[in-house]
């Protein structure tokens, strides 16, 4: 009877534990990271008798946590992928909506501006039309600056998210280290009694950490785990946790870089951060935001440089040469702002460099690293996008020199350079932010051309001269005004007279020679006399700035058949208030191919930026959908093993309750037998 009581008691206690475990499963059905538990029963050792072995009841061998480490790891990996794509898609969508929006984008402002120039060309003397041009030009400036400010705000938002993500990661790392310690000190661990709740908590912390960054988890002694980055840098070792951090990037102070501090050492781990939210933020910054900054700036430089050049070679309503339309893209302060010295450069760190835009049509969008080696005068220019060396050489002594690139020059102005010194070269990064309107009066808009040609009153031939093409008013070598334009409101070396002399040649009896002379009384010959054959188109003056006196900054075309003594006069366009030649050329810049090696206009260049971000956004959406599907599948697989099925648990409740009642009935039978035995001796 004592045996029967013991058997019944073990059954009651065992199934009571099973009921408690099942109840715990049910109440934690919605607890994140909870793994289903089950009671493992074991038959107690029996008592040997002459008739055989008689059982002595049941005992609980283990309360087992149902978890598959492979599936848990798969969930972590898919969480890393989904976290990265979710962040990347969110930031790209924001940027895509900004650039592609009708009210927030640049296209409408550019189209309206060049349309206003076209309208003004129809009535160049109209002040209201000129005012509209200034108004639309200011709108272009406002859109460039607004887009740049939005880029800056998104960049700061990314930095804030990076800092918060690092704080969250550190909290998780500390929690994992604490859980490692608690698990290793758990009573009964040596006998295989696992602290199931602590293991669940640690797995959930690891899953949350994997949403932030790609990690590797390795099991060690004492049921602890070591956590490291994908390249092996340790984050958690036993109960010791390293600390992630952020700091200003040494190369680009507007950006953050990731650090890892452990044992008093701080390492730059920016290149090792991949996957998860932090990896997604870093990818967005490098693959989308920085290129968008550079491309928008390149378009701003293209608009400003093209408009400035065309406006400078025009004449305003008061007879003066046109000045800058937008801010000078090669202002000295702006040139120097395009170079950023690395914070780790050695003393005296006094290198002075500047970047000059030489041809906006050839200017690429991008950033470069200029690094020095050897004795500090050997240099390499590395494209940051491709990592390739695009220029290398040695600075002279003294170091003043230029490093030539397509569309821009890096000017070394002086200072000391040491081996290992680096400089970030970003020709277009801040151009959209710094663009501004220089013209503030309607009268200052240069819609006319400063030169014109007239036909001599005594001409008898059929020769004709066009109204000329302005090339420049400044020397491309010195930047100073050409001699003919150094006096305001007049052609300083003019008027110039083109006169014809008959000089028959064998086989060409109608051949002539034309000579260009300056004003009387000197009548100085400008350039050399040149041959002219009737029926051909002859260009007066050279287009090569190195041609000496034969380069005047403008050209004229001669056609027809002039007669001996015929003349044409080239003079300043005094009182040319109704002249619209330069206004038409300004308006034509809206459709002229002035970007990407003169293969795109401004609108197409901006459309290329919008398209690039749009393609990346679409691809990220596809990747996000795929990542979510993978995560759903791996989560479902884990849940099939570790998740709580309420129907199944309800069935177990009935099963264990019945077993509990039956065990109680065994005790009741034992009691009846005992009572019967007692009654026998009364």
C-alpha cells in the first residue's frame, strides 16, 4: 500500500508539473521570443521481487525547451536582411518623393525660368518681362537651395538614427553579457537543468541585435555565447560586452563613422558595419545621398557657369557688359571649400589647396581622395566610388602647381605635405547650397550683344556680313577683360573696318584679300590680311585665344561677292536696347546639351538623377518584399517547432488533467485498502 501511495503521489506531482508547464505555455503564447516547453517523464527504478520488478511510479527527468538552433540562426540572418532593406527603402522613398515631386523637384523651376527668358527675348526692352526673368531665376535658386537643405536634413536624420541605433545596440550587448553570466550561474546547470526563460530572453536579445547589425553567434562553455561582427570583431565575450560608438568622420566631418571600444582601445569599424538598420543607413548614405549631393551640385554648377558665361558676353539695357548672373562658381572661397583636410593629417597641417571648375560640361559628379606618400611630394588621386587611382605624380619644388582632371583642376597653392596626409576633393558637393542670384535690377539683364556690324554706304558688291558671334570678353588665361572691352560702353580698339582688295590668283580671278584696321587716325592693321574667295563662307577673327591679335573675343562671317573697296564696320552696339540676340542665346541654354560631355541638357541631367534614385528605390522595394517573405518563412519554421499552439496545449491540459485525476484515484484506492486492512484487526 505504501508503494501504491508512492506511485499515485509521483503521478500527481508529475502531472501537476505538466499542467503548470502547459499553463505557462498558454499564458506566454504571445510573448516575443518564447519557446514552448514540455515535461519529459521518466519511469522511476522499480522494486525487484521474486515475481519480477514492480514499478514505483514516475519522475520528471527534464522540462525541455523546444528550440532548433539552426532555425533560430536563420531567423537572425533574415532579420538582419529585412532590417537593412526596411531602413534603406524608407530613406530612399523619402529622397525619391523629394526629387520627383512636382512642387519639390527642380524641373518646373528650370522650365519656367527658361520659358521666361524666351518670352523676354520677344520684347527685350520690356521691364515687366525682365522682372519676370529675375523672379523665375530666384525660384531656380530657391529650389536648388531647398533641395540642398532637404538633403542636409536627411543626412542629419541618418546621423541621429545611427547614434540611436548604436545606443540600442549597446543596451542589447550589455543585456546579452548579463544573461550570459546569469545562465552560467544558474543552479542545476551542471546536471543539465537549463534556465529556459533566460535562454529565451537571450535569444530574443540576439534577434533584436541582428535587426541592427549583422552578427555571428558562437556557443561556448557554460551555455554562454560569444557575439561578433561578421568579420570576427568581438562584441560580447562571456559576460564582457564591448561598446559601439559614433564619431565625426576624419575624412568628411559632415558624416559619422562607427567605432568599437573594448579594453581601453577604440577602433574604427565603419567598413565592418553591414546589414541591419545600421548597415542600411550606411548604405543609403554612401550609395544614394552622397551621389545625390554631388549630382545636384554638378547641375547647379552647370546652370550657373553656362548662364554666367553667356550673360557676361552680353550687353545690358544701359549699354554695359553683362556681369555674373549667378554666383561665381570659381570664387576663391568656394574653390577652397571644395577641399577638406583629413583630421588625421600630421602637423603642421598647413597644406593649401583649391579646386577650380575649368569646364562644367566635362565635370563629373563624385568625390576623390588626394593622398601623399614618400617624402610628402608624391601624390595619388583616388576615385572614391571605384577605388581606382585616376591621377598620380610628384609635386614640384616649390609645390605650387596644378593637378588636371576632366572639368576641374586641383590647385596646390602652398604648405607642407607629409607622407600619409589625405585631402577630400569634392568639386560639386556644396554647389546647390551656395548658388545665388547676382543680378538684382531689370536693367542689368544683358539681353543684347555688345557688338554689331554695318555695311559701308558706298559698297557696290553683294558681300554680306552677319551680326557676329560673341566668344568671350575675358582672357581664358588671365581672367582679365580683353583689350577691346576694357572701356565701358565702347569697343576700345574700334570701330574696326573690314576692307577688300582685289588680288586675282591663278585659277581664281575673283580672289580678294580683306584687311581689318582699327579706327583713324592710326588705322592700325589688326591681325594679318587674309584671302577671301567669293562664294565661300569666311570667318573674320580666330576662335583660338592663343592667336594673338587675331583673337578678339568675337567672330563674324563673310559671304557673297564684295567689290574692290567695299567695307564693313564692326563697332560697339550702342543704344541696342531692342537687340535680343543674347536673350535668345540665354533661353537656348534650356535645351542646349551642356552636361556630361555635352550630351545632356539641364532637365535631362536632373531627370537622370531622379531616375537613378527611382531605380534604386524600386530595387530596394523588391529586395524588401523578398526579405520580408524570407523572414516570414523562417519565423513560421521556428514557430512550428518553438511556437505555442493553443489547440495543442488545450488537448494536453485535458490529457494531464485526466492523468492527474487517475493518479488521485490510485491514492484513493490505496486509502481504501489501508482502511480495509485496519478494519480486519478491530
